[in-house]
């Protein structure tokens, strides 16, 4: 069987180290491993592949891939694979769902605490050698205690469930939105609502976490109507995709105080444009799509692929199979 490894990206940090290809060759000597380290090579080798470990299958070459039966994405988001021809085919898609869940959940809790304690202001004061005690103490400081605060999680997948596991013992009261409301309620979550109750969730939440998958249904999920429905002074945390929020509406609400702050890890255009108003807002924490940063992402990712390859060989069910209808 030909297995094509093309875990590449325009961002160097998301290109898999070559040593893991050597590891796979040693672990599976019965298969032929093909390597692609650029898009042109990937396109050229795909027709020879039975299995592809890659985030990219270009739509215009898909019709010439008679052997391809399974694609393992190295990411959670699989939007680049959701074109009609692949969706209609028998090719199975699996994702990296869950590998970064704990890292992202810790990031979410961390930036929420930073916003509540006004740490961005403290860090700016530190850089200016300014003793900001008067601004960071007292009733008018804006510093908050989070115990008993309401957190609304939009998207109760691996990340949302992990956030709840951390945030509930911290003292948050948690409600969440999930596409299927009939599934069991996860640990730490008081209420689970379906998407038609999004405005209710926004209205009651002190902290709103966007952790839903990016699909046609969730594009601009947080628009002007949703921002207007939010509880005054709420924090908005987005670790999903930038295109899921209306930037103009969010910036306006941050400027006029309707939103108390935001922590944004993903943006409509990445890298974030130098002239984006987000850079200048004092109540915004910007991270460069690194909420899932880990000391070693590749070892668990390759372990997932190895387990799935064994399952694929023996005809067993694969892990993290993508629902082609739902888009994740």
C-alpha cells in the first residue's frame, strides 16, 4: 500500500519533522511511504496514494486519484477538504480532534483570568515603568472575581468538554451550545442547549467561548445581532476560526464598553493585518493562532495516525472519522 505523507503548511511550525516519516517507515515496513514537502510534489504524488496524511487535497486533482481511500488530516479543521466531489466519494476523512484540546482549554482559562485581572494593563504599565496601583485596585478598577461567573461555551466538542472540566472546579457556572441536544451532558456543564438558543446563552454569559467547528452554518455565527444580545461587559474568547465573528461589530462593542474584553487567537485574515484595530484596543489579548501550542504536538499526532493505519489495514473503524454532512 502506498502511504503519502504531506504534512506541510505555509507556516513552518506546522510542517511535520522528517524524522517522523522515518519512524513510520520503521513501524510499517510492509508499506511504501511517499514524501511531499511542497504542494507541487503533493499534487504529483497523490495519484499513486492509497492513503494520504495531509491537510490538502486540491479539488482540481481529485478526479485523477483512483486509488485514494482515506485521508488523515493533521488538523481539527477540515474545511479545505470539504468540496463536493470528495464529500460525494467513498474516501474516508479523519481529523486530529482532541490532541490539542487540553492545551487550548488551558489557554482559554488563562486568557479569561488575564482579562478579569486586567493583566494587559499591568503589562503595559510594567513596560512603561509605571506603578499602576491606582488603576488596578478598587471598585472602579474593572478587576473581577470569576467565582460564580457564567461561562457560555459555543461548541461542545473535544475542546468545549475540556474547558468545562477545568472551568467548573474553578467556580464557573457553565452552559453550552451543541448541535445535538440529546447527547449526555458532560461533566461540569449545567445546561446544554441547541443552536436555536444561542441568543439566550449570550444574554446570560459573563464569558463567551467560541469553540465550534467552522462550517457554512457557523460562518459569521457572531454577527451584530449576537453581539447586541451579549451581556454588557462580557468577555469574548475565540479559538475557533476568525470568519465566525463579525469583526466590525466586535470592535464597535469593545470600543463602547458593551464588551468588557476579548481574547482572540484566530482571525479572518492571518497573519492579522498591521492596520487591524484589534492591535490598538487596550481590552484585547491577541495571540497568533497559538492557543493549541504544545511542547510536542507531533508525537501524539503521529501516534494517532499510526493507530488509524493499523485499523485501516485490518478493516476496523477509524478514530475521529469526519461526518461529511456536518462538516467536522
